[in-house]
C-alpha cells in the first residue's frame, strides 16, 4: 500500500512544464488533428485537465512557452557557433542544418512553427512566430555580411535578397511538409541552400 502511494507520488512529481510541452509536441506529431485540446493532452499524459492548468493558465501559454523554448534553443546554437570562430557561411549552413532536422526528429515543432497547431488559438502566437522568423532573417543577413567582409562572398553579393530567399526556402519546405504535400528530403534542402549561399 505504501509502495503504491510512493509510486503515485513520484509519478505526479515527474510532470513538469517541460514534460507537458514534450507531451504536447509528441501529440501534435502523431495526431491527424492539428488542433489539440487540453482534454486530449491530459489523456496523453495521464493527468487531469486541472493538473495541466496548475502549470499553465491557458493552452495559449503552453504554445507561447513552446515557441520561446524553440527560439532559445536555436539562438543558443547560433551564439555558440559565433563564439567558436566558425566561418560565416559554415555558421549559416549549420543553422539551416539544425532547422532541417526538425521534420525528421520533431515534426510537431514544424507544425507549430507553420501555424497549423495554433490557428484556433490566440492570434498573438502567430505574431510571436513571426518575430522568431525575423530573428532568423537577421541572422542570415549577419552571416552574409560577415562572409562578404571576410571575402568568402563577393562584394556584389545581394545580402538582403539572398537572406529573404533563404528564409522563404526553409519556410516553404516546412509548410509543404506540414501540409503533407511532400516527404522530407533534408539533403535536397541543403543542396538548395548551397545554391543560395555560394
């Protein structure tokens, strides 16, 4: 009896905000429905909806925190590369390589970043995603500028246009994957990226 109680207690302690967000991503990845209810998420985790709301005041807050974590992870990766003295073009390609792993490793993140999973949620979430896109675009431009300064690219290289094309390539590939239009081919995307960065 005491063993069972201890087990139940440990199970309850195991569910942190991170666990809930991981469960949300997993459910989005596997579900045919992009709109995930708190009831479905609670069932996925073996919790009550009330337990979810003890961690998050709303489902919109869950998505907001998830987007924050995605951004934090990507920006941390970008900053780490910059501190290691990696060439500008290699930094850029490494960042794209990281982002092109999402469809294979964490497809739920792609569905969130494409807006599929938040379409019926708070519209400020899409604004939050758009801010993340702008930060990626700024990073692409910075890498191109540094590559021109370091003579990795010619002075005539059109930084703004290429950076915009690069972001459009990435988001377009994500969207086609999210809509089920095409299977994911990370190698093909990397080849296309190289056409824009060389």
